[in-house]
């Protein structure tokens, strides 16, 4: 049943308008980051690392939460139309399978987004920043860690999009979560808020590795927040129908 749910969720992406956002927002983020890097060469002296900080700062804080929120809201859009929730609760599929299928599809989109962001980083570094070498391998690990940090964000936004019929409100809440993540991260509370984890994993706005010698607490926080959100989603879906 889970496999069939995943297939159904993937069909929603065919000719979907979210692909335009998938392209445009990373392009804006990369353009701004590259411009800011080129305008501050006297300060940003660590080449690929400095360019990475500029590319990932606003992406991890604003663009990523907005994109994941839009992915989640779009996948719940059909369920919120008409009386579709009544039909879903009547079909022989565990409600949590539906949520898990949407989560896996959002994670797939999130991975595609991360790869696209990294390709833009490479292109901007080689063409516009004039680098003749290649980025440090550590930036690849930053990207992968960003995926791990983003899992709880994806799950949380799916819960919000499940409970809120509006398409725009969950996206707004995702932006608020990202901004709060920046503020809490700057105070040293990165592990206490799921939206901080993506920023920390990406090593946004830092040249030195933020997780050097501290990877285990980060991984535990990622797993812990994801488990908490899954439990909340399971309780909501099993104990009561989501009002349509």
C-alpha cells in the first residue's frame, strides 16, 4: 500500500507548477550569494568556503523552508479539496502510510533541490568567481548534512500543511521557522529547534566546520525531532480525522 501511495504522490508532480519554484528560487539565492561574494572580496578571503557561506546563508534560512513548505502544501492540496478527506479515511490504507508517502516524495524533491543548489555553486564559482580549481570535498558533506537536517523540517511542514487548508499559511510558518532558526542558532541553541538543524548541517555562514567534533549530538537531534514529528502525525491521523 505504501508503494501505491508513493506512486500516486509522484503523479501529482507531473507538469506541476512547483517545478518553476524549484528552478527560480535557487537561481535567485545563487545570484544573490555570488553578487555578495564578489562585492566583499576584501573580507571574504577563503575562496570556495567564502562563496559557500554566501550561497547557503539565505538559502538555508529562507529559500529552503519556503520551498519545502510549498512542496508539502502542494501534496496536501488535493486532499483539502471538496470532501476528499472523507474518501481517504474510508479507503483500505493506513492513514500514516499516506503521510509517509508524502514525506518520502518531499524528501526526494529536497534532494533534487540540494543537488541543483550545489551545481549552481559550482557554476558560479568557476564562471563568475573565476576559480580554476574545484570546491573542497567538505562542501559535499555540508550538502548531505543539510539533507539530514532538513528531514525534520519536511515532516513538520507536512503536519502543518495537513492541518491547515490554506496553501500560503504553511509556507509563511515555514519562513517564520527558518528565521527563528537563525536567531536561536546564533544564541547556541541549534539543537533545540528543527529549523536550526538544516542551517547547521549546511554550515551556513561559517567557514569553519560548525559540527567539528560535534556530529553525534547533531545526528541525535535530527533523529529525535523527526521521531517527535512522526509521532505527532501518527496521533493526529489515528485519533481524529483532519477536518476538510
